C-alpha cells in the first residue's frame, strides 16, 4: 500500500511539475490584450477597407430617397424647403455612413467572439478537452485555449483564436454541447475557407466529440443542465450581446421605415407627374 501511495504521489508531483513548466500564453494576460485581439485582424487583414466601401455604398443607396425628395421640392417650388434640405442632405449622408460603419464593426466583433475554427483546430480542441483534467486542474480551460492557439498558429493562422480560457469554454458549450443537447448535431467548422456542417457525420470526429463531451459532463455533473444553461445565458446576456441585438433591431426598423418613406415619396412623385401631365395636356388642348 505504501509503495502504491508513493507512486501516486510521484505521479502527482510529476504532473504538477509538467503543468508548471508549461507556459500558458493568452491575450488576456497582457494589458492591451483584448484590444489587440479584436483590432489586429481588423486592420492587418484590411477588413476596415471593406467596411468603408460597404458604408459608402449604404450612404450612396440611401441618397435615392433624398433625390426623390429634391425632385418633389423642385416640382412644388418651395423656397423654405430648399434652405432646410441643403443643410439636411449632408447630415443624412453622414448619419447613414456612420450607421453602416458601426454595423460593420459590431458584426466583425461578434464574428471574432464566436470564432470561425478550422476542422483540424476543432479536432485539436476536442482532443485537449478529452485529455485534460477539467476537474482537478484550476487552469484547465486556459491551458486548452493556449494549446489550441499555438496549434492554430502552427497551421498558418496568424492570430489567437481564443482570448481567454473562459472564452474557450463558452465556445465549446455553444458549438459542441448545445447542438448535441438540442439533438441538431450541427457542429460547424471551416475547411479552406468553406463552411463544413458534416463534422458530426465523420465517425472519428463523432467519437472524439463524444469523448470530449463525456469529459466535460463529468466535470459539471454536480450542476447538471443548470451549468450548461447558466453558461449559455451568461454569454447571451452579456452587455455587448444585448447592445448589439438592440442596435441591429433598431437598424432593421430604421431601414424598414426609410424604405416605406422612400416608396411613399416615389409614389407621390409619380402621381404628381401624372396629374401635371394631365392638366398640362388639357391646358394646351
């Protein structure tokens, strides 16, 4: 018994020594890590150029309503409206540009938070979850996130996939646990830039996923489904998530109202032209 106890203590000490020797590097460990995590790919991948083009396009399209309004104004010869519209037009264009640009930034941040993961990297994540002791290791998810980040960089991705261990855990719950609990099995990954939704259908991937899920469920068996629900709610009810949902909903209603206004103005302009043509034909008859 003493020999077995000594061997167990030696294995434990060896494990602790290995854990101490392994260096965990995550963006959250640096002072500006979170800012760098989001902004580095945004600028270096030139996403900001696409956002500027998209915002300019949105502002240009929105000017169609202004053109119809100007046509109606000139048709009815209203000098007061001419002065007001000359001041309103630049504000209209700038506000639409800023709204489109803000929408683009929020969409990028949301996509960065949700993580688009390659198939090989997802397999690495599942393997780490299946092998790491999630119960006894206090920094298990930080360790997993660090290893997956390093593996992702080795495969050619230049930026960290996960900002923190908590970020890694939320991703696992959202992308692995939730689809299996809901029995949709819609586990998605990327392969050469294309979305692959058949990850679960591959037998080795399915077996690896089941191992990782069993290990995760074992680590939260004292909390059961409440743990999963709490983690999902924590992510869903985050400040940024709620603000983004409110902003997107507001933008949707704004565009619907604007489209309705544009159609009304256009219809008014067409009717005015028809009425003017009818009266003009009678006047010249």
